């Protein structure tokens, strides 16, 4: 009679599994916003959070940039998902939101209040808050645009730590 194959020969051996990658423990810079942050229409790796990460790495800083941008989001939507930022416990949060509010004609006071609530809640966690503004096309009218543009300055002065007056400066303005 022929010998039966051993159990070892019958059961293929699995390749050893690679160890799980180590958790990235670098402090977080959270980029929280809309399509500008998400990079709508851009190739992968071309968003401003991607570019920021490359600049930080090139300078030897030990931070991890996290992109929390959702195209089409409004200040109300961002306020409703603020917990996603808070859970990261970021050292710095760039809040770039509001352009879609303006394009939809949402009352500036409502957008400003939502933006201020976000800044206060994020700052309460110990994160520095950098408010990034945007402006609107001229056809929205001078009065609305002035009120809209000033909301970023107001929130940065009262609730944030800094201001980028026009996040697309040099790209569109």
C-alpha cells in the first residue's frame, strides 16, 4: 500500500503575515472644510492638505496632515460633523468652510455663527484654530460680499488663533 501524505503535505502552509503597520502617533494637523480642502477636481496628491504634508515633511517637522474635506459641504453640515475633528485631537485645525453657504445665499449671520461655534468647540480641545476665508464672485453684490468676507475676520479675531483671509490667494482672486 502507498503511504498517505502527511498532514503537513495535505494542508498548504500560509505565508507569514506581515506585521500590522505601526500607528502613526505624530501630532495631527486637521484640514476641515469643503471642496477646496477635499480637492474637488484635482488629481490625487494635489490637494492643499497633500501639499502641506509634503512641505512639512521636507522641513523635517513631525506632523500628520489629515484631510477632512467634503465637497459641497456648508457650515451647517460641517458643524454637524465636528466630532470627526475633535476625535483626532489635532494640535492645529485649519477650518476652511463657508464658500458653499455664500454661493447658496445663506444669511451671513447664520454662516458666521456656525463657523464661530466650530472654532470655539475645536479650540476648547486645545487645538489651535486657523480660519481660512474665501470670497464670492462679484455678481453676489458688494454688500453681501463685504458681509461675507468680514465673517472670517470676525470669527478669527473672536474665536480663532489666526486667519488666512483668502485661501485661494494667487490661484483665484
